[in-house]
C-alpha cells in the first residue's frame, strides 16, 4: 500500500510559477529556471536535490531569457554552484 509523506525541505523555496524550464541533472537533482508568476517574467534559477531535500538558489539573471517562457533549459547559462558532494557543478 502506498503512503504519502511530507518531508522537510531546507533552502529557499521558489515562488509559485508556470511556463518555467526544468531538467533532470545527475545525482538526483532537478534544475528549474524562470517562468511566469501571473504578473511578471521570472529569471531566477534553482537546483533541487531530491535525495537530500535541499534547494540551492543560483540567483536571478539580469538579462531576460526567452527560455524562461519556452521551456528550453539546455541553453540557459547558469553560474557555477558549490555542492557539498561535488565541489563544482556547472550550470546547464
């Protein structure tokens, strides 16, 4: 029988959004970029570690990216982040 749980997530939760881009990364991580919150275009980026339930904020990108509306995370230029297990993980 399936059971549901509500794990504790650490880090800063992204604001609710639609029209965002996301992609699966190695080591149980998901990259999320941009979107639209109903009022404005969002240009922030996050990595969610689904194994550890931790959200890493990559920051806001000053330059507007059409990718934030059309869902193509493969061309988004994200900064390098520091990950406890990797030391370096290049953005997608």
